[in-house]
C-alpha cells in the first residue's frame, strides 16, 4: 500500500490547546477581551439609567486599577491569589471536576500557615517561609481531598460537597479567631477583635515596591503557573488527568484510574488554593482576620475560565480580574453607585466571556469542516 | 390509493457543505413499482441525496421533478405532502406511547382538537392487512422488537400517504430473519405501486431486493445498473474504486487453549442479569466469532473479559490463570487487548491528538517516560511507526483524532492494541461503520494476528464478516451461548434462527396476534 502518511512536522508535540493557525490564535485571544468590552458597553447603559456618566465611571475604574503604581500594585496583589486559585480550578476542570471549594481551601491554608508561623517564630525566614507555604498547601489539599474522596468512593457531587466544606471552614475559622487563635494583644487591650496574633517578621513576604502591598507571593504564583503548565502537558499524571477529563470511558478502557485522577486533581486544586491563603496572610495581612478570602475562591473560577483553562492564559486573566476588583472600588467611590451594580458588571463580564468561548468554538468548528477536503458527511453510528 | 407518484426525476443535484461537495451533479430517477438501490460507502453522499429529496436539505444546484413537474421541497412536511416519506436509520418513535398514538403524532385529525385514535387504529389495521405489516396498534412501542418498530415507521409513512418511501440502511439493525420479513413487505409495497429507494452498503441485500442499483462514490454517481445479472465485483469496484483482495482460505490448526470462560454471570447497567452463565473457550491461532443481535450481552461479555465490568460469578482463565478479579492493567500486562465496540466513546479521546491516542495505556510504560515526564521523542517515533505500518491516513501526528475518518481511527486503535503483541484479543464489532477499504485492511490484520498465534474473540452483527474470518462461530442470545460450531458445519439460516433465540427443533414462534383487528 502507498505511504499515504506524510509528516509535516516531526518534532515532539507540545499539545497546548491554543495551538492552531494565526486566525484561530487571534480569535482565541482577542474575542474574550471583546467580550469584556461588550459587557462594559451594556453596563454603560445601566450606568446611564442611573444618571451616571459611564465615561467618568470607566475612566475612574481604569485609573484606579492600572493608572498609578499603587493602583497597579494593588491589582497585582489581588491577582496573586486569583492566579493560584485559578490554576487549581484549571487542573480540576481538566479532569472535568469543578472545584467550588476555593474559599474553604484558602481558609484552611491560611490557618495552617499561620499556626506554623506562630509556633516557630524563631526559625530563619529561609526555612520558615517555605515551611508555612508547604503546610498551607497541605491543609488546602486536605480540604480538596475530602470532596475528592467522596466523589471517588460514593460519587458525591463535588459542587455540593465543596460548597458545604466552604461553610464548615468558615465556621471553623470563626471559632478559632474568637477562641484559641484570638490575638492575645486584643484580649489584653480588651478589644477582642476576631483576628489572630500578628505573624513573626521572619515569616513576612518581602514587599516589592515600597509603600505598596505588592509582595513576593506574585513570583510564587507566576512560578506555579509555569509548573502547572509543565505538569499538565509534560507529565504522565497530567496526561492522565486530561484524558480523564476529555473521555472518562476511553480512559477506563485503557486502564487509567478515573476516580483516582479526579480525586488527585481536586486535591492539587485544594493545595493551590491553600497556598493562595497562606500567601495572602504572609504577604498582605500578616495575620488571619475575618473576610480574608475576599471571594477569591469564586472569582478564581472565573479567571480560570477567562484564561480558557490554560495556565498561561490564566495569568493575564487574573491580572484583568484583579484590576476589575480594584477599579470597581475606585469607580464606586468616584461616581457613587451601589456596590450591587459592581457585582452585576462583573457578572456580565463572566457571561460574555464564557459566551464568547462558545462562539469561538463554533467558528473554529465551521472553519475546520471547511478545511477538510472530504469530511465524512455521516459517519455511521448505527 | 389515489394520486400515486409515477416518476421522480432528480437531475444534476449539487449539494455543498462547507468545504465539501457532498453531491456532485448527480442524476437519479425512480419509477413507481420498483426498488432502486443507492449503494456506496459511508460518506459517499447517499443519505445526503435522499435527504434533499425528503426536504431535509436544500439543494445548491439541479432540480427535482415529480411526474414531470419541477418541485422544490423546503421541509419534510412539504415532501410528505407531495407523497414522499423516509424511514430513518434511527427510529423517530416515542417508546412510552402506543403504536396508534405514535402514528397519530403530528397528524391533524378530522375532529379538529380531539384525538381520534379510533380512526387511526382502523386505518393501521387496514394498512397492516394490506401489506402484511404485523403490528398491534395498542402495543407500547417500547415493548416492540427493533423489527416491529421498523414496521411502525413504515406504517407511519404509509398512513401519511407516502407513495415514494426512502429507506436509509433499514437492515442494519435486523436479524437475518427480520431482514427476510422486511423484504417480503417491501416487495408487497412495490406490487401495490409504491416506489422505494433502498440505501445500503450491503451488496447481497441490494442484489436480492432491488430492480436497479445506482452506485455513488465521493459524492459522484458512478453509474446505474439493472440488478439482474450484475457482477458483485463490478459493484465493489464502482464503490471502492478498485478490486478487493479475496480473503485466502486458511488451515485451521488451533493451538493451546488461551482463554477459557466458565459459567460467567454478570449484570448489565440496569442491574438485571445480562450474562447468564457464559461458557466459551478460545485457542491460540483461532478466531472465534460471536454472532448475535447487538444488545444480547456481547458488550457486557467484552467488558467482563477486559475487566471493566464486575463478574458476579464464574471464572475467566487466561493461560490457566484466573483473571476474573484482576484489574484491567494487570490483564493487559498478562496479554489481553481489546478493540472496543464503541470506538469513539471507549476507544479514543476525540480531542487528543493522534499521537496521544496511541499512548492511552502505554504512557506509563518505562520506554515512553523518564520518571513522571513523558518522553515525547520516543512517543513520536513509536506513533510514527504505527501510523506508517497500519497506513493510517492523517495529516500530522498532532491532528486531533476526531478529524480522521472512522476507518482510520479504527486502524489506529488496532495498531495501538496489537503493538503490545497480545495473546488474547477481543475485537468487538471492529468494522462497524468503517468503509470497505478499511474493513478489508482490518480483516487482513486480524487474520495475520491469528496466524501469529493470537487467540481472537470477534463479535459482529454481520454474519458475512463472521463467516469470512472465523474458524468457529458461537451464537449469543439473551446472555447465553446458543451453540458453538465449526465454520464449515453451519449455515446462515441456522445461525439466524439461533440469533433470534430459536433452537432447531423448537416450534416456530406463533404469529403475532392482531387482536384489535379481528372481526
């Protein structure tokens, strides 16, 4: 038989989902941002109805988020936990598991890290900081492992179990902050604030720019983006996770342990969220306090989706969302609009971005059929 | 019946899909009182051409004339009004409704807003009597066999006054006996003045039933021949574009017993016992064909053998070792391999590249990894070798496998499984939905593997395929083995009866009573 097979490219494949021709790449990168603009355009109408000048509002937003060193740093500060949570969501999603437990995992990670730092204040930074991060990762991972195990063993829906674990983690933190972990200084002074003691200085993450909160945790998060990319596309475990997510049946038929990989992906996702928590503590607040999670556990999901579930796409997506969070605050102050509207605008962005992902998918599919010389009109599926 | 269509003339039909010319200037005509076959491989354009006639697709060029008058159908409703009906491969029936209710569905009744089931039932009985379509109008469709459901579809089309009926691969789901019954009905319909289009890729059916045969290939018409006296190989050449190699006949020298299945029982997905004590053995260097209408336990048996489905009781011996409780990976390590029945669901990850699909199991093999890191260089080399060796047509190794044709995907799955040099191979419906060229190749590979000493269990619904390949043939019916025969000791008739659950000597099944039609 003739060798009908021609290899156009012989080099080992790096199977990134963004691969494709220039047009496809442009579509995939550009359209989500157009989606953001479309959402902002619709929000502008709402703003007009509230008798607010959208141009003033949006310029305040832009100015607040990226217009100054302090604004930009603040956006990056918020982007750091979003990126870590988003990376975890990405790994879980690749195994077709949805991790809505980011909030709880952040809390567990921050508690464990704080405990570590407060228990060993005399260790040098070079040991204490990695130790805190490790402990935080493990605690978060444990909080992801529980729903993972429940799913693997009893087919418990992970969306429900992770949300419930969020509630448990939150109450656990409240208990600790009003009891065993309450700041002794606060008790002495009689303020009884629900917060932990201040972390020893040896556990603080370095500030990158003076008089801002921007801290070295950003580097850690960026490093993990690269690691997650390598993990998913270069290792056997990453390969299995992606196979399980794309086709659990074929994976099963090939001897890949589907429940185990789903559990593993949720555990790693939990670990990354836990890491986000401990970094937030060591870099920004230097103690645990109420409201520490800041909704990162949920917003991180959106950042992961906006980054088309690709580690390197989640980086800019996190920065964008960090900026939106910061800018929205500035906008609220500048034009006096209700906080609920800010949430609505963020929601619209999510809607448009996920919608555009679907749209791109259809366009590419159409182009693919057009490109195939003789596509099977109907592959018999009797 | 008044107003029967005498002639349908399709001239110069062109249909484009994005980037594909599905129908390239095809002429097709049909007279009342004949069966005209449309023969061709998957993707040749048969269904597309007929869906244009049925109004499901709009033509991009050419014209359709009914009895000399040019017509244009914008929807199936249009063509139904004109008297053209179509029986699809997948039946469009509501299983929780009765036959009469299904037929009445979507029909306007004389009583405006009320459902007039009585008239419908009477009309069904008339049609049923006139054409020998044995169906009880009051039966739930969900309780009917596939063959009976098909009759309901035919009744539906007749009820709506179709004088031209298009049948899209009607025999694909039937047992040989059901096929015979269907042919009797179809011949009766022709006698009554209907015109039938019979879409198929099975040569012997086409030559047995039809008056004229039109062959399509790659969207082009290759010619029309009268069925009488046409040579089989001529039709194949028109369909495939070349002659097929005949499978050479081989000596049957079975080796040691490799796979022994003893009294295996297992439950199906719905929890009911699907395998009711299976006993089979497969020897080295033989192909054991497992005949049966799909849904009689073949899928469950394959899953039990490979280790995806739990065996409730019984033993599965691989070279004397009981593997019934082993994990799939252990079984593969011991020499098992499977070509899954549902290729796209169980055999391949659609969005993975060709290369990645080669390593669904073997990526954990030490040869293809360094620690936890995949060794892309070695993976690419191995994938390239298999793709070349098995003539898989793919632009690159990075092409997503879903962009390949069914035949090429199957070749790749086969390459992947055979590369491990298995001692026992389970090949479940390996050529279903695969074009003739690839089927031929897959058959040759299976025989090569047999000659190399592999024990092969081949399940298929296609008796011709089983006959061509198997050394012994077993028949499965409702989870039990009805019998095992040497190939030369049996014939299609016997196998067909066993596939329907009738053992030789059993009293023939009584005809279905049509209670509501009596009197």
